[in-house]
C-alpha cells in the first residue's frame, strides 16, 4: 500500500505526494464531502448523510495528523473532527 511522503494543505486543496512517485490534489470541499465517518455515512444503511453539496465552499483543513501507519485524520474548518481517511481510501478518492 502506498504511503504519503508529504501532505501539504493549500487554500483550496490537500496535496499528497505518495511514496510510489505519484502526487494527487484533493479539492478541500470534495475531500470533506467524501468523509467516511459515522456522522457522514450511516452505519446502519451505508447511506451518505453529508455530501459535497452540503459542505461550505470555503472549507479547509485546520490540522492534518497521521493515524498509525494507515491513515490521516483531518480537522476541518467547519469543526468536523471525526473523519479518518485510510491511505487506500485516499488513493481511491484521488481525482483523475
């Protein structure tokens, strides 16, 4: 599984340089709208409760911290703090 070498928070996107030589830019609103936590996706039905359209256009990461060797946690400017983004999920979310 690829791991991030560098994570840079920009005003409009989170940019991740991966150890396989690729780099991906994740628009902030897109990434926040695709959070997989239990507040954003129903644990019972799997239905998405928060969508990108529901996220403020100016949302941005306030802090990014590594969780073990498998994920990052993003603290968002809209006070959302419960989302953990596993590296494999981030790779799957990478915009083309």
